[in-house]
C-alpha cells in the first residue's frame, strides 16, 4: 500500500514538474492573425515591459487596437463574469514579452514511464540484495 502511494505521489510530482513556462514575444503574437491574442486572449503568468521590468500576472491578455487588456483570473467565476473592464490596460509598445505556462504531454508520459521502470529496477535490486544477505 505504501509503495502504491509512493508511485502515485511520484507520478503526480512528475506531471507538475513537466509544465513549462513559454516566453512569447508580443510582436510575434500581434503579427500572427491566428493568435488567440486577437480573439479570446492568451492565458499568461507574467509579462515584461519595455523597461525590462518583470510583472507577475495570473490571467489573460487580449489585444484591442493599440492596447493590451489584462484580465486577472478570478477564483470566483460569478465575479469574473460581472466584470466589464480589464484590470490593466497598456499600450502594445509598452509590453515586450508574455510568459505562459504549457504542459508538455509527451514529456509527462515518458517521464512517468521512466520513473516506473526505475522504481521497478530499484525494488528488484533491493529484493536481490536482501535475498543475497539472508542466504
């Protein structure tokens, strides 16, 4: 039972560690007609201004004309729907980089497989050592 719990905890830790932070230049997002920045927005974790200042921001950014609207992620969805104005509006020229978090699904799957195989080999080695010690 403890082994089963340890395997599950290890798999969960690997899944969360395989989420990567992606750095996206704002110019590339604005130039791409297929970018979500023009329609539903891009989920971000932070942004950098042209002065080089790093700002943590959990939410979405959406382009409206020459401005970027920053909408924070509300934990209470009823309040999120009631909001009519963004939390922050900046000119597109003031923001250079957006940071978004994406999960790399193939990396997660391969990491879990490698962990399970490694754990199996470690258990086999421990069992072999105990068996050799007892005889």
